[in-house]
C-alpha cells in the first residue's frame, strides 16, 4: 500500500493545486496513474496470498483463500483510498463481482481490442462519467489469464477435486474454460470527484 498512497497524495495535490486550470486530459492522466498504482498494490496483495495458499495446500487451498480473503483485500484498498476497488468479469465466479453496465461495455471493448491484436497485459481504459448526478472517474485494467497458476482454477480441464470445491463455494460459477492469454476480467476502480 506504500506506492498507491504516494500516488494518491500526488493526485490529490495536483488536483487541488491546479484548481480550475487542470484540464480534463490532465485530470484523467493523473487519476489513471494513481489508479494504476493502487491496482499494482492490490494485485500484489492478492498474488501474495494466492502464492502462499498454493504452496500451503495447492489449488483447493487457493480457492478457499479467494473466498475468504480476496473481498477483504479489495475492501482494505477501498477504505485506504476512498475509492471502490475490485475485480469484475463477463464470466464471474462470485456474483458480487458482476459488472455494472459501464464495466460490461468496457470488458466487451477489451475483447475487441485483444481480437485486433492488442497485448492483453497492456489493455486499460479510463473515463470521467456522470452517475446519479455526480461525476466520477472510472478505470479498468485487463487481467490476462496466465498459464500458471490461473488455469488450475479457471481453465477448461479442472482437477475433479478443484471443480468440486468451486462448485461447493460458487454454485453459479461461470469463470472456467479459459486458455492462457484469454482476458479473464479486469481490475476496476471508481473514484468520486
């Protein structure tokens, strides 16, 4: 959380010091930089927990970790920033992570961009939108599917024990059938303005 706190402070300083002269482009760029820093920290925390769970008990242990700790990690980053920080996908495992209309449109655009040859690891999108009469900054960063460890729990050929654990914890799971390089979803951030 060290880097994103510095990025957040820089974003808030830039916005406050620039006042009305801060262009929309500058504001989007500044908020995008801060969002990328938060996502880097969020991903690092998730990955650290995932690797530890995999080493301790394999994929079944990792599934339990995701159920128990991933929402808390997202909430920790949300509370630290005052933003909504999370993950979403067109094929969710946890229904609480279902995309809203804006996120679904961005995810579909990510798929088109990937199909047109864009590197999935570089795909992102930022926009200032109006919601309920208030402006907010929205940012999404694609999550490409890596061969390991992603496919152990999100691939097409799951170990029966892994599939049974997923079925028990997520009876409406849709997050299977991926291949390496597929877009599994995206990190998503909402910043009030």
